C-alpha cells in the first residue's frame, strides 16, 4: 500500500498536487484497495481536497469510492449541502444507492428532501433499520422513532410481519387511520398479535370506540377471538365482538 493510501500526506501540497492525489485514488480503486485511511486523513487535514475527490467535477465513481466517502460524510456535508451531496454520491455510485440513502435517512430522518429522494429511488425511508432491529430489544424504540419521523410506509411493512408495535407507534403520533391499518395488517399475518395491549398502552381506555374500527376488516375467527380475550376493559368493543364472533365460521 502506498503512503498516500495509508493516510500519510507528507510531501503532498494541495491543491497543487490534486491530480497526483486523484491518480493514487483511482489506482487504489482499480486494485481493490481501501480509501478509508486516505479519506480520513484528507478529512482531518485537507477537507477541500477531499470534496474535490469525492463529489467534484472529476470525482471518483463506483461503489467502493462512495462507501468510503460515507465514513467521512459529516465533513463532506460542510462543503456541500446534504440535499445535494447524497444525490451526487448516488449518481457516482448507483450500485450503492441503498447504503447512501440509508445514511441520509439516519442523519436527516425527517428532511423533506430525504423523503423525495426515497420516492425517486423507490426506497422506503427507515425500512432497513427497522428490519435490522426486528428481533431485538430496540425494535419498539425504533418504531416510535420512525413514527415521529414520518416513516409510515416502513412501519406498515413491519406490521405485515405480524408485529403490533408499529400500530402503537402510529397511534402515538396521532396517525389513527394509519394505526388501524397497521393493526389490521398485523392481525392478518398473525391472528394472535397483541394489538389491543399495545394500542391501549398508548391510547388508554378512551380508544374503546375507535378500536371498533378494526372489526370491518378482520376475516379471521382466530383474530376476533384474540381481540375478544383482550377487550374486557373496552365495553363497546367487547359488546360488538360478542355479537360478531358467533356469526364467523
């Protein structure tokens, strides 16, 4: 590995030697060598040169280069507005679009430009992180965080896995119709999903009549039995379930 790639910038005068720096970086990519140390050194000592290499007119392209850039993205954001930086990185490394987009979501979760970028890329903001946390203790907290950030589509995708937490998170931010939709999706996938315990933990006893909005969309007798078993604190819901259940085969 050359001294430049190891992060040793001694003897390099920038911006005069920018072409030398770029040639070394291009060769590194061609040789499948990491740019992480070089980019870290540039971020600390020559952030303007880093910007020229990463997103300038003659920036390096390809997945390896842009993924290394994500390691110093906080410095890069100081040289180019984030709403321009992330699309530029995607342009340079389209095969890394998902990773770049997720980095943008993590740093600017509720920014309108991030949501627009997701639609353009046909990627769902927050979905990757929720999937990573699905079987961990962090899933509940992640659901509520992404609900606050407006990542409703990602929460619906998680509800379709039979999880009740997304419905509760949506209710917590006042998205009542979205919460009903997510609760129904959870019950459709997993009739035993604890949607009433989760929803009542957020909404309390005042959501009795609102919970009845679940009933027109439920086709599973097992799901109705689940609701009935958990509805004793909700007299309106309990009464309607008692009427509806005997008619369902």
